C-alpha cells in the first residue's frame, strides 16, 4: 500500500466507525427514554394522588373551596379547621355534611353560600377521607 492508500483506508475506517456509533446511539435514544419517563410521570401522578393534598385536587374540592383552599364564591376557605374539628369529626362531616349540626358557623355558611351544598363523600374510601382530614388539620 502507498501512503495515500493508507490514508484513504484510515479515513474510510473512521467514517464507518462514526456511522456505526451514530446508529447505535440513535437506537438507544429511540427505544430507551420514553419508557422510563412515562413510568416516572405515572408514578409521580399516582403518588401525588394518594396524599391528602393530591386527593383534594383529584376529587375536586378545589373547584369550590379554591385552588389553595382559600375559599371562593362557592365555598368557605378551609383554614384553621383544627380549631373546630377532630380527624374523625371531619371524616364524618365529609361523609354526611347535610346532617351536620347547625351551629353558628354553619348557619352563616348556609346563608352565605345559599345555592351551593357541600356534597357528601360517603362513596370515598374512609382511609382516603382520613388522609384528607389529616391534611386539612395541618392547614
Ligand atoms: C360543590 C361545592 C363543594 C365541593 C365540591 C366541596 N365542598 Fe366543602 N363545602 C362547601 C360549602 C358550600 C360549605 C359550607 C357549609 C355548607 O354550606 O354546608 C363547605 C364546607 C366544608 C367544610 C366545613 C368548613 C368549616 O369551616 O368547618 C369542610 C371541612 C369541607 N367543606 C371540606 C371539603 C372537602 C374535603 C371537599 C372535597 C372532598 C369539599 N369540601 C368539596 C362546598 C363544597
């Protein structure tokens, strides 16, 4: 082989190597990432939905009580509930808000949010209601 031929062979070899490397890395890109990223997204969603704050979003309490539970025209703020409620008390209330005793606060609520009733959540797992109650009591 002449020197020139050696150079040509070297370049061809390098070219081939780069080409193969690119194919390999492309394949990895195409196959690998979507699966793990989908899974982590799902896992994040699932874990987000199982804590109190996540449940409150998922169930839709925020649509009446406000994004940060600060209250809206439809429903009062859910703040300082620990002044009035125990964990079990809150669970019972959520399961059956209509039967809740008519103390001052609730008479005022009924006056102020005349056209809205707090839905009852007896269909939701008590364990989940427990998590919601615990979360509400931290606010
Ligand atoms: C359709 C609107 C609406 C939705 C949805 C809703 N609420 Fe209410 N909520 C109310 C209204 C209105 C009141 C005021 C009491 C009343 O009028 O009976 C209330 C009252 C409450 C209270 C009592 C507040 C206090 O000061 O003691 C709690 C606790 C509460 N809601 C929690 C929740 C939780 C938790 C969810 C979701 C699981 C939820 N609410 C979903 C409308 C709603």
